[in-house]
C-alpha cells in the first residue's frame, strides 16, 4: 500500500484543507466507459445551451487556490490551478479534451464541482507520497515532456515521493512518470479543497460521483480522506 502524508507545515498554513483519495484497483482502461462519455457530453451541452458555466477566478472555490498559490510565490494567472485551467479551456473551446477514460472521468468531476483533481499510477509511485514544501533541489519531469527536467522553487507546495516531484505548484501539473494511461491498473485519484467548512459537501459529492464512474470498470474502489486532523492515509 502507498501512504499519503499531509506535512504539518502545510496543514498549519491551510488548516481547512481536505483531500479525497479515490483508489481504484484492477482498472480496465481499454473498454468502453459510456457513463463517462455521457458525463462529458452533458457538461458540454449545458455549456452550449447556457444553463451552466465552469467556475472561474471570481468563484470563491477558485479564488482560494489563487490566494494559496500567491502565498508560496506562484502567480496563479501565469501558472493556473488545474481546475482553473481546465475550466477556462472548456469555456473557450466548448469541449473537454479526451485523453483516456480514467482521466476523462476525473476531468469531468473536477470541472463539474469546481475542485482540482489529479491522479497517479500507483505502480510507478516510489514509496510514500508527501504533500509538502519543496526544498528546491528536487527534480520534476512534466506530463507529456519526458525529456524535460524542472526544479521547483524552494517553498513551493508539491506532491513528492521517493523518486522526485509528482506535481508542481500543488496541483498545477502532474509528472510524466506517474501519468495515468489506458493500461494503468492501480490508480489513486485526488480531489482537493482548501475550504472544507464551506465546500466539504462538494468534495464528498465529487468523490462519490467519481467512484460511480470508476466502479463498472474496476475490481475495487475505495474512498479515503486526508486533512489536518487526519494527516496520513493509506491507499
């Protein structure tokens, strides 16, 4: 099992953080996922008919992440939180990218609920995962750029394992090493809020919605939570 830790200094700085960990084993990414296809098409149709729009930086869910990014020295209008970037892309293009069924599922849930989401292929995670501040000497290879190596800024909040950085700027971009593909069999999906008192119900609803999309295509799905009052969780 992989252990996720929320570092004490991150918990102190963001005491209302709540992170859902949706772990799937026996994932079958090469079969049709009709419910995920329908979920994406529903969002795109609602956008087209004007009955819904994705949250933007004027929404308190996104504004909280902008404030967090600024606190660790990142300009959120140049390096945007994942849900902000995804929502802007959807609003501009009218559609979400189709990557693979597992990724499409969490993208749908993320923009629907205005919460950042990501995922890691657990077969490529090394040891435990810590959500903490970067030292500034770690290495990061961005998703889709296997020949690129970046170094995070000291103090930047990252997900990291024994092999390096798994996300930069908390949730801006995932690493290439732990990317989720059609062949990923053991995956943990991550959903996050910085305002659990206000948006915790959205997080739990999003986690259950993601579970419902995953369950027909997995052997087992479990949901756990990580936060200042429970800073360690196993998946």
